C-alpha cells in the first residue's frame, strides 16, 4: 500500500521502508543503458535464474535530502555518491551508471516525492537508496549482461537518535577480506556482518567493531559506519585500510577537522591505541556521528571519554556537518546542491 502523507508522524518515523509514490528506473541491455524514467510500481520481477539471486551481483548507495529553514531542499555531495557507485560497479564487474545521470535521477526522485521530505525542525530526512542488480539468467559463475538500476526514497528519522554514547564490542569475525570487496558498497559485505551484529545486539552492544582481516591488529570499521578517534594530543585520526568502505561522511569530516585545527590524518590505528583515544565516534550517512562510549575486547571494557556524555570535539564536528547539510552554515564550495524544479 502506498504511503499516505497524513499517516506520517514526522518525529517518530523510525528507519524503516515505506512505499512512496515514485522511484526512478533504468535498464541495461544490449551493451548500453536504456533511457530511465520515474515509475510507480515498487516491485521488481526477476527470473529464478537471475544473477542477483545466485552470485550476488548487487551494489547500492545511501544519501539524504534535507529540508531547509526556508522550505527549500538540499542534497549533500551527491556527486560523491555517484562516483562511489561507479567504483563499486567496476569492482563487481557491472556497467557503471553515468554519474551525471545518477545525480539528475536522484533529484527527479526527490522532486517527485517532495511532499515527503520531512519538515526542517523534525530531525528527520528523506533517505535515498540507489541500487543496481544483475537480472539476466546465469547458471555458471559469470557476470550478468542485463541490469536494473533503481532509486527509491523513504522519509526516515535519525538512524541513531541524538549524540548518545554507545557501547561497541570488537568482533571475532571479519567484515571483508583484505583486497576483497570491502571498499565496494555491495550487499555481500553487509550479509556477512548480520550474524556478528545480531550477536552483539543480544549482548547489549550497539554494534561490532571490526579489525583488519590480515593481522587482526588494526581498527577497520564498524558494521555500518567508519571509525574516527581524537588522540590525547587532539588529533583527528581515522583508519586507512584496503578493506573498509570509502565514506563520504569521512571525507567531509576530514576537511572539517582540518578547518578546526585538528591536523586530521588517515593511517593505521592499533586496537590498543583506540582504547586510549580522548574521544571516538562512528560516522556515516545514516548515523552522521554516533559517539563511542566504550569498546569491549575479550571481556574487558574500555571507556572512551564517557558513557553518558559526548566529547566537545565530537559535538562540534557533528554540529558543523549537520548545519552545512541543512543549509544553516555555508560549507566548502560544491558540498550542497539545491533541488529545484
């Protein structure tokens, strides 16, 4: 059933799927992308032999549209999502979707569903999920030759409400293989993290923190977000690894941290060093920033700053990023794109 605007409680949306009126669809066949368009049907019809069902040829993205104080709508760095989508496609042997067309299609979907972009003061946003799946019939292990690209939109509340420090546990599992698909945003990476996440939640933790898959010595990332820390000297540090997802939020915070004089750097971070961070957080499109209250490893809890309060540097970075996204503060050139008719 299609979502009705009058049935929405903007302050209690949760982070769940809703069937909005329109989404964008384009198909790839005969070696080229066909012209895309807005469609109303929220279902896909697949053959039982479809590539996606057997060999997991799938990639996706996540970005948000923000309602400004003046009622207009912002997108935050959508060209970065388009480029990451290209990189993911190349890693999964899929035909890249044209990046300019990607951004234009995102804007089409936002405009077509603009009444569902939550009000400015609601704390909610319109989440956009571009994805691509292999649809041709494949029996032997090989890449598909036909694909479907779609973008749907969903009004969502905060993935993690407020700047409330959360408890994390270091996982015994690996999220992705070294030199594997960790840098691609593909379903398989998330499928492998489901069991560790379930086990972490059952033990009362917000999520898992994964170590590098080679030596299990260095921080990689959380199940659905990148890691950052503030060293005792006040430096912003974040892991550099071939097995973690390229993050647009991370790229943005590195720039903001430089502006704030935090001398940001991407480098290897040992688990022992992470325990001694002055502040730490999980960062990503859905979470924005979620402060790390504690990290538990082999039964021993290590409190980072506080389990009840968010550190001042984390708070400042969060507020500046959110202010830019909502248009309250001017960010670096090109970071925000206004969606207009």
